[in-house]
């Protein structure tokens, strides 16, 4: 069975990537034309983090009667065109890679990530430079019930990365959210990206964004990660 159809299999259980996420997420859009650009300077990621901290309160108890509702975590979407945010990065501008291939899950610095499925660490390392992944991990998922595929996690703690070849059972912690100095100078989150075997062979481990031309075949390379993210 191919991803994402594993979601319909009674033989496959996807575990939460983060534990104790409660309530509805705070949904943001960093797409071209979003009014978020009128509210905060997204090119200043520390200022953006301060803005997020006012919108997401991870310490207070969740109350259904609170108005506006209290958000404990947040998300930003797959396949957004983020050209206004990315044009300043040469590695993106050169190839016109502005379409986001991951799901950004916004949680606190230092929060652990848990394997959604049984996994082996295929790659683990640090990508230097502003706008890049910083600490990152590529998990390989193999099973008799589905075709092998990969899940990629970026913007992690550099000092607490697993080693290539390490194995994790579904539900085991394998990495932690990184701070600015080690996560590519991004707001606190992880970039979750699903990569097929074909996508892996075509080098999409190093591409968190694609061009408009790539969109024609992106389902076969980096399909939506939404079905791999459970709360």
C-alpha cells in the first residue's frame, strides 16, 4: 500500500508526533497575499516568535469558554507559495522554489518529537545557514503493509540528534525542537515533510520547497504530510 493510503489500513497505526496537543491549532498563512505580512515582519523571525507567543499560550490550561479561544499550538500549510518570505534567500530565489513541501507544526523550543511509525534514521545532520533546516532528521519507514517511504523533520536541536542507523518504535522520542542558533534562524516549529522513494532518489531530502513546475508531479515525490500528523 502506498502513502497516503496507509491512513485507511487497519494494520497501520500512526502515532502522534507531539504529545499533549489539545484544542484547535492556531492556523497561520505565510502565503503570498496573506494579511499576516501586515501584522508582523516575517523577515525578522525573532519578532515573529514574539508575535506567536502572544497568540499561543502553551502554559495556561485550555478552557472551552475562553473568548477568543486559547491556542496551545499552531500550524502553517503545505504547498503555500511563500515567495515574499523566501525571496531573500539565494538558495530559493535561484531555482524559484517558493512552494512549501512540509507542514509546519508550531510548538515550543525543546519540545520532543515522537516517531509516528516504526522507523530507522536514514540521515541525520546539520544544515548550516540562515533559512536552512539547521538540525534535521530523515526517518525511513518500512513495513510489510506499505511501500517504503520517508519522513523529514527540520529545525531541530543540533546537540540531541539521533545517529544514522538508530531505530525507534512508533511513539518513541527521537529529536527536539531547536532554538534560533541551531534551527536555521526560524520561529520554533518543525517542518514535517513526507518523501516517497522516488522523491528520495530525486534529491528532495534537501528541498523543503519546490518550483511551480514541480507542482505537476509533486504528489509522487512529496505528497501531503497531513495524514502522517496525528494529535
